[in-house]
C-alpha cells in the first residue's frame, strides 16, 4: 500500500503534487486496503466473541453432548489451514487439550465452527502437521474469556514499553520488581477506557410529559439526511450507531426515517399521536410515516427466527442486521422463507441489512425498490 501510494506523489511531469490532489488520487488505494483490513479486524473480533459464547454452551451441555465436531467453513473461498479438520470429521471431547492449541477463529476471518455432538470420538492420525494459529489468535476465547491473546500487536511487548504505564515511578517499579507482562490483569488501562453508556436520557415523568406536549414535529430532531430522532429515543451510543447505520440505508433509497421513542404501554395518548401499536415495546423506526420497522441484531443464526418474531409482535417488520453476526447475501432468500413461513411472524415482509444495503423479501422473493 505504501509503495503504491508513494508512486502517485509525482505528476506526469515529475513534479510533486499538492497534498489535496495526491490525497484524491490515492483514495481508491487507501479505501481498498484500509477498508479490507478494518473489516477483517471487526469480523474476526465478532466471530471470536460468538465462539466464546458457544464454548460456554458446550461446557454446560457436555454431560449430554460430550464431544465437539469441527464443522466446514462458510467462507466462499476457504484457505487450506483447517480443511483436513472438517474433511476428516474431527470429533474430540470438550475437555481435550487439542482445543487449547487449535480452534475455529485461530486464523484471521476464519468462518469455521464447532458443533456439540454425542457421536463417538474421531481423532485422525495426522493432527500435528497443521498450521499454528496466527499471531494474536493463539488463545481459545471460550477458555480464557479474551477476544485476542496478549501476543497481538494491540498489546505492548512488556510493561516497560506500555503507554499506560507512564511516569518515572512506574517505570522504576517495573524495573526493580522485574514485573512480567500482565495486560489482562492490569488496572492502569481502566482509567483511560471511556464508557459507551453515554447519551442515555434519564428523564422524570414531568420532563417526558413536557416533551410529549410539544407539537409532533418539535419532538424530533434531525440527525441526518431524511433521518429524525425522537428526543426520548433513550439508547446507548453503540446501539444508537447501529440504528443510525440502518436508518441511513433506508434514507439512501429516498425514504424518510423517524427513530421512535420507547413508549410504555400506559402512554395511550402518545401511541395515538404517533400511530403506534398497543404492544408493550415499540418498534425502532417508522418509514414515510406509515411503515414500522424493528431492528434486530441476532447473536447467531439460531436466533434469527426468534428475533424476527419478537419484532413482528412489537408491530414492526423485522430488519435483521449483520452487526452481531456474519450474515451473507447468498443465504437471504432461504432465511426470508424460513421467517415468513413461521406462524409466529405476523408480517408479510422481512428486511435484511448488510454493510450499508437493505434487502427486502416477501413470500414471492426479493422486493426491488
């Protein structure tokens, strides 16, 4: 990337380009390289977090399902590192030491998985000749609760080079105590981690009443092109950013989006004013003042139907996002049929959000805007 960008520093006459011109000329390079890198970092972190949650489930159920089988990757272009595991149907006990050395997620963007089973152990003979985990992915997050190992470049080489271990006194203490690296137990980093639970509005009933007494257009504030947020949309920053991603995708197709407040069941007047259904919890957003949508980010494929059903019971079309899981376009049609055929789903349409795009389906297939 550096070489390609450096090659564009000079114009056709060999003169140094102004910064703005050079920045524009390398935008395609920086977007491609940095975008792919960040996407891989994000996806791997999410995948390993889900693997950790699955591992806890394996431990709870090992008396019934004592073994784990390595399942094939869902990647359309898999590498060869783990191929022999799923081809030979590797099946080992949950407590087998093999899982400390090799596990799904020990390669960047690995999309393999494990499945609990009561089928017999199957231990192929040539398990030692496989590629080791990549740097930072050596640990099994289900065993130690850490998304990455402290060997990852995110972490310092030792306490003496740690940017959070500042000051002469701390440096000398590290030296004389011969302090070993202990990033996961170190409390110094805690003082610089900001809380994500900001922006949540905790208002009194009187303050709520004052807002609801305003004309409807003044209860909403504009937060983007054709996107309006209610002043009582009380959610934390991370959840709000996910909703905003989805709202931007809807607004890109020309729709106006209203992010709705969390209205309680007894607030009948507000529900009538906003044309909301009478369920306990309101949907997340309203499109063009007529279409209600509830956004769900399931933690796994197994929870998609359940999340979609909850959305429909709240009066909204389910919009399933890939914020918390690896959702791919190739599976959407099958997923939509699975959701729409469920008797608990009360809508005739389901939406999916993948990386900035909304995909809509009904019983006949994909709906094109």
